[in-house]
């Protein structure tokens, strides 16, 4: 879990310091204000590259693989027209820190860290879905240099996490861990099935999780007081399976979250922050309520979530569904560009109604007013 990120003279940022909630963090802002850059900075600083004697070279390479500067040198990521070195600094809840500096002509970075051991790396879900790309990104015969020219490291890291083997019996995992009882069945029922890894590629098995009477439940009345009366079980609806590429892209994005939870790559309370860039991309708005409920449930179980969005529906569901009585903490971080200096500015707040400026809500309100005016004709003027 991270508590603070500082960026200075780095890509879109002249000076930025952001304090994160341990629960849900939502980053909003117009195009070009650096939302994705911020998420990638967290991914780089929370990975294993910050440790060891070669940390300076490793992290410089990681940053270049994430941002793809034209010169392929880390120095190009220093913000043009500013003085001093670029700085990226992250603080974890444990109090440990990582700070990285480099000049405009640098080919390696300078890394300073107080970490005594490897922190749990962040999991980054990019805007485009990855399930259908896994077979090509992780195949033994793939041409890695070509892949790296097309996809940044965020895609490759996620693909490798998705193919990790985990608990094969998902039904058993759902019974043993109450976190999965509330989250995984919700995701699977939302898309009407589950994604499974077969021969290096993902396939879709249609079906639903249903509650059934526990098979091992005692019939003795006094014993039933101490036993769960039901258990969750996945019930396939067809013996045929589909290639992931034949399913909707919005379903595949939810399938990524289902797979990460199922194989243990995402384990609330122990893994690093979940970073998600535009989860609403290619997602039907009717699915967003359930997705928000799943993310809130993850946070209630100790998973820090940091996402970037442009979507009004997603924002409003977080506002409407958060429950402080259940410990929900939702913090909104607004990135905007100062009209005079052109610098990216930040405002953070824990109340959706306090968001200012809120270009997303303003645009939605303008659209609603226009629709009402057209329906009412002259009466709407």
C-alpha cells in the first residue's frame, strides 16, 4: 500500500504531491493532464527493479519500457523547459521510501531507497484488454523485440501475471475465503461465465455461480447451528467453450479481474495496489454498478485501488454505493492544467460533491439540458 507519490520535472508534471487513501482512489482530469503517466510511475516505483546494485539501470530501462520515449533514453522523460533533475518518489504505508532522479541527458537513473526487502509490486490493468493477447505475448516462440515495440511493459507484466498457475479448484477457494464468496461469483455472474487458461490461451466457459445446500452439512438439528447451510458452486451452462477473442471486450476486461483473483496474483490485504486505467473502456454502462460494488468489496478486504476514469456513470456509482459504515474510503484526485502557467495542478477531496472543476459532470449536465430543451421546444428556452 502506498501513501504518497511525488513527481517533479517528470513528463507532464512540474511539481506534484498526491496523498492516497488506503481504499479507493479515483483520478480524473482532461486528456493530457497525466493520469496514465501517474499510474505508470507507481507501477515502476513499486516493482523489484528498485532493488540491488543495478537498480539505476533496471529502473531506467523499466521507465523507458513503460513510456516509450523516442530516444529510448530515460533522460527524455525529464520535463522540457524546467530546471533541475527529474524526481519520482514514493512512500509506502510501512514508512519505506523509494526516490529516483535523473537529468535530461541521463541514460541511467539514480535510485535511493530505505526498503530492506522487496515490496509487493502494483498490478496495472491498461485501457485495452489483455486476455485475448496473452497467447501471443507469452508464447515461447514470440519475437520479444517486436512485441516490445508494440506493447509497453504494462501489457507484458499483466500477461505474465495472468498466466500464473494458482488454485485450480476455484469452487474450493470460494468456500474457504469469504472475500472470494462476495467478489468472484459476482464477477462471473455479471458476465455469465468464467475465463480459463488452456494450452497457453484463455477460453470462456459459460455458466453461473449458484448457492446450493452444503453436501457435507449434518442433518442433526443441533449441529446445523454451527454450519453454513449453503455453499457456492459454479454450474456450466454449456459443454462448449469459446476462444476469449470471440467474447465481448468489456467481458474480457472483467475477466482480467476474475483471473487475477482466481490465481492469487491479486490477493487483498497482501498484494500491492491495483492500478486500473479507464475500467469503463468498452464496458456497457449497465455493468458498471456491479463492477463498482466488486471494487468496493476488494477495498473492504484491504486492497488499495487507484483508477483513472473519464466516465460520469462510474464516478456516480462510487458516490452512491460507498458506505462509510462499512469503512469505505473513496478519495477523488482532480488533475487540471493552469491556464496561465500550463502546469498540471492537483486537488484531492473525499466528497464527490466537492469536486471542482468537474468537467465530466459539467459535460453530462450540459447534455441533459440540451436534451430537455429539444423535447420542450420553445418552452425549454
